[in-house]
């Protein structure tokens, strides 16, 4: 499974680099979006890990919707995901 994940990651990064090259001027916007999306995904994973180690069984799923939300809204999207999770579980 790790090999498939590595291949998928290489394909996604390669596609992103090609897309940035094709878009030209809009590359800065796309690069900013992709950077926020990757950092947001890592932050969600780390936050879920910390919550699990503390014995809290709440976690935000890592899927295209949550990554798109964090990529487009940044820190606000990250906070909104966990605020929704908190609201649902209270």
C-alpha cells in the first residue's frame, strides 16, 4: 500500500507542476492554493493524531472536500472544520 501511495503522490505533484507551467500568470494563485492545501492536509493529520493520543475520538476526515476547503480558505477553513466537528459532537 505504501508503494501505491508514493506513486500517487508523485503523479499528483507532477500534474501540479505541469499545470502551473501551462497556466503562466495564474500559476501564483494555483501554487498558493496547492501550498495551503498540502499544509492544511498535514495540519489536519497532525491534529487528528494529537487528539487520538489524548484519547479524544474526534477526527476530521481527509478527503477532497476538506482539502479543497482548507486550500481555498486557509487557516479559517481549518478552524471551520474543527468548529463543525465540535458543534456536531456537543
